[in-house]
C-alpha cells in the first residue's frame, strides 16, 4: 500500500511549487524607458525582482518533491525486480512521464528565473533607437506552473502503481 503520508507530503510540496510558479508569472519584471536629460541618455528601469525568487523557490520545492518520490520508490531502477503485472507496466509508463514533466517544469522555472533576473545595462543617446528593455516572456512561468501540476498528479499515480507492483511482488 502506498504511504499516505508520502503522497500528501509530495502533493503539498508540489502545490506550493505551483503557487510560487503562478505568483512568479503574475509578478514577473516589467521595464520602462527613462530619459536622463542631464546626461542625454535613455536607459531601462526595471521594477521588482520578486518573480525570480518565486521561480527559484518553485524550482527547489519541486525538486524536493521529486526527490522524495524517487527515494521512496528507489528511482524504480534500483532494488528488487518487479513481476510483470499491470501495476508495473503503469509504473514504467508513469515513471517516464513524471520525469518528462518534471524536466520541462524545471527548465521553464529555471529559464524564467534567469531571464527575469537579467536586466539590460546599456544606454542610448537621445534621438537614437531606444534601448531594448528585455523581460521574461509572458507565459514562461505559467508553462512551468502547468507542468508542475502535471508532475504532481503523475508522481502520485506513479508512486501508487509502484507500491501496488511491490505488493504483487511479495504475493507471488
């Protein structure tokens, strides 16, 4: 039987990571061009960097949840072999998908955090092309949040199927 405490713990961690990713999407940096009339330059001024912290927090919390599931299931690869049953087949499929969703979520969160933290530092002279005030694209953290949620669901189903497969191993 799957450990209910582990399932709840991992789901809560993933839910916190999801909330942080959504908050990062809502609070990602914006920039505006400011003219400095004394020096005759245009430059970019960025607002709060809190989305970077939210994204990094979501990254590490999701990593902790994934680590808990993988340690509890011995990363599916280590330990005694499971008998070829239905739960084992589902565990294999869900194992692949949970890692795929996890990697995509982590890439989105990390890329969004790095991009959100990047602020252009150059200036342009009045009359020239205004500076490019680059910011993270809308939806990067949102995609990360969606994949965090998919990871949470698939991780829990994977662990349940893995637990059922280990129970079948002991019965046979």
